[in-house]
């Protein structure tokens, strides 16, 4: 989209500085004088003037073509902007469907689940897990990312979930999700999550 915008700006400047003064110039007066005999100088002058008029007509035609191309480019750009706005509205609509109420019972229950799962790995692991669960799902065990399909408290992808010992349980089960996250953390470290 940036090259299109750059092209629009360049053509606008070109039209404004070079071509538009020529478009608005008054037409040369047409005199219907009958000339019966021309000197060599007059013939060359008429030839030069004819060539200049042809060149001007060619430039005017080029300006018209550029103006038409600019209008077409602007129409395409506006259509792209409309499509983008529609896509953003649809994304917002889908995101609104995914905003779940806070988990019930409140945070203390989720905090206990995370602490129970990660406490065998040490206090630093518990602190890390609380931060990651908040970043990934805001402590909502029923959270689903509509873009990636990541699900649950620690936002497991289906393929990653299938490689854990809790693959037979639902990713929406907060206890299984926290236990699987602790297992993954203990085997592969914290690098499996994009939140830091």
C-alpha cells in the first residue's frame, strides 16, 4: 500500500507543478488569414509552431492519461481502505464474542491451581507462571484466541497440548492446563510461550 501512496503523491506533485499550468494556458489565437506567399523564415516559423502545438497536444494527452490513472489508483486505494475497515469490524466483533467473564470462583481459585502446579519447580517458577497466565489469558481458563486457536489458562495450541501427558483432558480444564504448563516448563523451559 506504501508504493501506491508514494505513486499518488509523486503524480500529484507532477500534475500540480508541471502539467496543470499548461492545461490552464489559453489556447493560441486562430487567425484565418489567407497567406498566398510565405518567406522561408515564415515557413520555418509555421513548422515550429505546428510542432510545438503537436508536442503540447501530446503532453496534454499524457496529462489526461496520468490523471485517469491517478483516479483509478485512488479508487482502488479507497476500495482497499473499505475492505480493511470491514475486516477490522469483523475482527472486533469476533473479539467481543471471546471476552469471557472473569473465572468463577475468582482469582484466588486460579492462583491456587497455578501455585499447586508450579510450586514443586520453585518460587521463581510460580511467579513466572502467574505472570504468563495473566499475559496469555488474563487468568480466564475458558479463553480462546480466535487468530491462533490457542486455548485455556496458558493458551495451549492443539499440537502442543497433544504432546503433554494431559492430552486426553480438555484444554479448558484449568487444573489440567496448569499441570501441562508446569510439565512443559520443567521439560523445555519458559521459551514455549510468547508472553514474557
